[in-house]
């Protein structure tokens, strides 16, 4: 039996959209929209490392979930938070219990189908 590690996804809608529906309009939609449930942010503990990355191409909670799952599967990652800006540059904050390797983060984001613009 394989143990499954679940990394919480924390979404912040910074688009100014007051609509509580997580599904965006058809215009600009990636076609993979599904409501995602956000979890409360977990505070960083002693011995953890945090870093922020800019990612383009995220248009909805489902997109953010793909990136969060891809990064969360990396060794040492404890938490992934995403400030989602549909159609813009979203900020992905990663907390790990070991040094974060920017190339591993980039590979995970690209394998999920998105573009890391800064590391």
C-alpha cells in the first residue's frame, strides 16, 4: 500500500472578483474549472524554508490545484499557497523542511503545464 501525502492548497483571489463561485466565466477559461476548497495557511515552523515564485497561465482553482499537487509532491515540501490572479501572474509560496531547489520547482510547474517566470 502506498502512503499518500497531501499538501494543502491555499488560494487567495486577488482579482477583485467578489463572486463566491470558484468557476470563472467562459471567456479566458482554461476548460479545467472545478471548485477547489481552500484550507487555512499553516504557520512556518523553526527549520523551515519559504520562497515565492511567479507562475503564469493559472486561470482557476483547478489550475492552482495542479500546480500545488505537482510542487507538493517534491521532497520536503510542507505547504503550498497560491495567490491566484486569473490570466495574470500568480504568486506561489512554498514552505519546505529543506533547501528549495528552484530547478525542481520549475520542472514541477512546467510538467503541470504552466510557466514559472521567476525563481
